[in-house]
C-alpha cells in the first residue's frame, strides 16, 4: 500500500530588506518547480478598496490555489518598486 504524502502549510520568509513572506498551501509541492504557477491574482485587483499589504494568490495548472505571497513594503525604495504611492 502506497502512502499519500501528508499535506501541510509552509511559510517562507525573505531575509533581505523587503518584508515579505510566501505561504505554501496544502496543494503546493513544497519544492521549487519551474512553471508551477500558471496564474497569479492580486487581491487589490479583486477588491479595489483593499488597503493592506500586497497579497497575491498563485494557482497551478489545475486551478488550485497553491500559495499566497504577502508583501509589506517598509521604505520608499520598495514602495517605488511595487508602485505604491
């Protein structure tokens, strides 16, 4: 009998300058796979009045949500790069 891989969430943080994290959801393979993300949806595109950190939801080829990127710029350099005013 073959065991199914256990599904879990994993949070990865970026260390340099930008306050950012990536939450790998249960359907994420939890390894770097080229071309895994087939579509990304920005929360501010869905909810124009949203006024919080940058949130982007990544989807795989089957349309499953596999990850959420969280960006919280904390200085002018990153605000300019992300297009914030």
